[in-house]
C-alpha cells in the first residue's frame, strides 16, 4: 500500500506542468547569462546550483499542495473512504517529492556544467560537493513544502516562503547575515577563499531529514519520528556552524584583507609571458589572440619591452604591476570590455606611454593607438573634460570602458590605451596610419625614434609617410 502511494505521488509530481515550465526556463536563463563570460567552473558550479534553486522553489510549492490536499474543500470526506491514513499519505509525499526535486535539480546542474565545459576555454574546477549541495537543496525544498502543507495548510504559505527565500538570496547574496545556515549563497569570488561545501552539504541533507520528520510529526509523536528529528537537528546545527565558522572572509568585513590565492604559474606563448593562477591556463590563448596584432608589430630589437601579462584579483593588486597589462578572475566575451582594455594596456606598455598630459602631441601616442587599432576598431577620444571623472558605476562617459572584476566590483577606464591620455589629433593620425599598407614596415624601421618621449607628431609625420597638411588640431590638457 505504502509503496503504491509513493509510486503514485512520484508519477503525479513528474507530470506536474509547473516543474517542467520552471526547469527549462531557469536553465535557459542560466546558460544565456553564462554566455557573457568565459567559463570558470568554480563559479559556474555555484551559478548552476543557484538556478536550480528555482526548480527547488517549484518543488516546494507542488509538495505543499500535495501534502495539504487532505484539507482542501471536499477532500477530507473523499479521502476518508480510502484504506490509508493521513500519515501514510504524508509519508508518500515526503518520500517522493525529494526524489523528484533532486532529479530535476541534478538535470539542471548537469546540463549547465556540460554546456559550460564544452564551450571551450573552461578554467577552474567543478566542486562535486557544491553540485551535490544543489541536489540536497531541492530535497530540502521538497520536505519543507510537505511540512508546510501539513502544518500550515493554506495555499499562500508555500509561495510566501518562496518569496521570502528569494528576497533573502537577492538582499543577502553573500551570506553576511545568517552565514552558511542559509540554504544557498549565490555570490562568490575565488579570491575570497574556499567554501566549505562538504559541511554545507551535510547541513542541507540533515535539514531535509529534519523537515521530513517535522511533516510526519503533525500526525502524532512517535519514537522513530522523534529520534529522526532529534538526530537530524543534532547533525544540522554543528554542520551549519562549522560551515559558517570556516566561511571565506568577505573583503569589506575584514581589515587588511589579502586574497587567499595560490602561487601563480607562468607560461610563455608567442613571445609574451602570462602569469596566471592555477587552473586559469585555458584562458591564455584568448588573451594571446587579443594582443597578437600588437605584439607582431613590435620589432625584434624592442621585444624586451614587452611586459608580462599578469592575472590579479579584482580587489587586490601588488603595486609593482599596476602599470603592466592585467587580467582578472573573470573575462567578458564582449570584445569591447576586457579584451579592449588588455589590447590598450599592451599597446601603451610597449610604446612607453606615461601618465597625465605628456602623451598629447607625441609620436609614440599615435603609434600606440595604431597598435591598438590593428586589434580592434578605434573609437573617438573621450571628451577632454571627462578624463578625470570618477570611474565607478555603469553610467560612464562616452569613450570609457566598463570593467567588471568579480566579487561585485567594477570600474571604468577612459579611452583605449588603458587609461593613458590622448586626444582627437592622435586618434586621427592613427586612423590615417592604419590606412597605409606600408605602416608596419615604417613603424618597425623607425621604432626607436617614434617611441622616444621627445619625438613630436610633427617630427614623426615624414617617417610615417603622412602628409603635413590638414593637421587635426590638438586640445588643451589640464
């Protein structure tokens, strides 16, 4: 009898349209959102668990409806004629709903991970305990729904709990309040440290058992139910406390925070040295492809001026690499963002550009823009009055690049040379130089003169084969 009821409830849940609408929709949103970034399997796994939580929410509502059907209009009289008691029906829901929820969550997580892994250039690693935590989360949602259906048999209870948890995920996405007693913490940056996913998995599993026992306790206190509830509680509390105590430190809550990152590994490719954190080597070909046109235009005698490309955390960078080309723990697939910044940083570095107004009117600024223009389209120079504007937020002045560096941190960079200043005149000369088929040969032949800080644009025009007439007017620099 009990096995038949479990089978019946399982089939009913699997046929529920709510589950099969929410699951594909959440998976589609997750895949589309992930397409904007190169895959880091560490954070992709967390994202997969986060999107699977929507399926858990659907299972919670469906399980609450199934467990609470005894008390809906007309159902008590109908079910009274059946041989099984209410406790048996609750037991069937408690056994079937977690299985269905775990199955759907597993499907979402696996598909999300496979799509990311097969997209190419996947960095990082999959944490199996993080992924299993998403499965346990769905089971916890199912038993929570069963408990709500028995103890609070109103139709609004389950949606209210879902809304409360969703609000908590948005407003407390890093676990500042509640720590790892929360069912899911969607935001993470690898530089914060390692998440204690084993302890959190144990906590979620014990919490699921506790809620299942709580649902059955609605039908009376029995030794097995009480022992199961007390045992689950005895496991859940220490596991949640251990996960919270060892949780990664949040930068804004930790004085003198320093990222807990392993030593970098360096790898040479096409004449450039790339230093990255372990596991991020698959991204090196992407960076090499971006700066290849810049590096190829540097003559052999000046190759020693090509700096290494170093990967840094979005919240910390050593002072000795601030003027070097940098990459981060996230990388946008939008070519106008991280890629454009890396190209500009390399072009500025190999030509020796300085800070401030010294670059205006100089030949090496034109050469740097020409190098950048070989790898990406040149845009107009930012307005002169915006170069010193604050670089935060999404609403940036024209000609600025918006860079997200992970952990909810972002900043803006003016221009296409990594923040090095230039003007309309330099852009116009660089565009003219890009139109000349012999530009690369001329730049290589006269590299030393063209990249000298003393050489002006006027002195460089004959060397570059550019006419002196119709010279664009420069701009004041303050």
